[in-house]
C-alpha cells in the first residue's frame, strides 16, 4: 500500500487553521507515517517559537541617533572643477584645429554647391563615400568620433551637476 505523505504546504495550512483536513484524519496519518510526524513536529515547534517571539523593536531615539551620525549636507560644498572644463575645452579646440588642417574642404564645398533637398539621401551617401575614400584611412571618421566623445564628456561633466567633496 502506497503512503501519501503530506506536503509542507498542507502541514503549514493545517497549523494556520486554513486546511480542510480534520484533526482526526491528521492524527491517524501521523500514527502510521514517521516522515510526516517528523515534519509536523518540526513545523509545530517552529510555529510555537514564532508565537513566543517578541519581535524586533527599534529604540525610540533610533532615528535621531542615525541622523546625527550622517554628515550634514549643508557642510558639504558644491563646486565645479573649472580645470576639468578648461582641459576639455582645450582638447576640443586642439582636435578641431587638427581636423581643419587635414580636411580637404574642396570636397565639402563641391558637395554643398551641388546640394539640393530633392536628392538629400543620395548626396549624403556620396559625400560620405567620397570623404572616406579620399582620406585613405578615415581620418575624418576617427576625428569626428573623437570630437563627439570629447563634446559628450564635456557636456556630461557640465550637465550632470556639481560634485560634493
């Protein structure tokens, strides 16, 4: 004869008083099943200890003590490091100068002269193709990428707010 053991959920429901199984049915099963008896005693002890547990209570002045340990925000001074902004700006200016020195503006001027809104997509594709092929290695692409990163880093530094130190 196969023995159907009670699940942990069924035992907990019984101890919570939410089970539809009668106390007599439980007692009969516990007499014949040692595994369920062990589990039932374990949960019964657990429930009795939880009932006796006084719970955790904070002291009445806990919040005041905690706040007194935190450094006051008023004492921290907000400041921008203007040297970081200056260094970033000088880097951007240097990169722009190098790019202007090495870029062949005749290609850009020809493209702008031929530009019409009706063929915008084709013009942009032609300009990109011509720019990259004439630079033999993509100096424009690399320079534009570095410039974009420098501008983004500078804007991030300026817009992310002051640092507290």
